C-alpha cells in the first residue's frame, strides 16, 4: 500500500518509487517542481496529488492517506474532508471518477479556466483535447456564462465539455460544444 500524507488540500507521496509507480500507471499527480515529466526517470521528487485524485485512489485501494495527527483517513473520512475543503467537491469528484473509469486521464484544468483538462493518452504525450466544466444538472446557466466557457475553450484550442451531475442519483451526462463558422 502506498502511503501519502494530507497537507491542507493536497496529498503528498514522499517515497520516490511510489511516486514513479503512480505517475507511470495513470499519470496521477505531478512531481513537485516538474510540470510535465517526459519519462519516469524524470521523477526524482515527491508526488503531489489533488484531494480529488487522492479520494479516488483511496477508493481504489491504491493509497492510504495519513492525516497530520497520524490517523489513516478511510475513503468516507477523506471524502467528507473534501466536501469541507473544496467548493462543489461532490460534483467534481463524481465527474472525475466517471471519466477515470472510462479510461481518460484527468488533470486540473485551472490554467484553462475549467475544472479539468482531459487527455486520451496523457500529459507530455499530447495536448489535452478537452476541458471540462462541472455543473449540477439542475443549476441554471446564463448565456453569458456559456459564452465565457466557450471563449476559453476556443482560445486554448480545446473542446468544451460540460459534465452535468444529477445529485439525486449520481448520474453524469456530458454535453460537448463545437464552434461553427457561418
């Protein structure tokens, strides 16, 4: 079992061999100070995981997360911590989990003004073809918000996808937008 340590809203894998394993088996996390390693030999520092990635990896039984007071945080406890720490954590986690289960590589999309950047092959192997905005399926969306999402995806040359979560039953639906010139 890979041991990781909760530090605020991040989780750190300090063992370099464990960091290499997680990164090379699903592109989980990012090595501290190394934005996009080209190969596994480039991973020479601890791995930083997001809270969302960590909850997923705990659920899958791949890591155990240790709190600052030394307690091991089981899936439910870590998920509850995520709810308290990150706005719309439940929606973002549900979309993250759904995309991972479908075989996509899911990374933070904050630099694109989105919740996630999604890869089919992986970072360093391709540019992320999709950006994902996560929303509650019952949430109202104004035309102005939709246009702002579209402008960001267009300027970064990525396809915009809305990940809509139904909180009642946990289902996820996706809507992809495409710019059309008339």
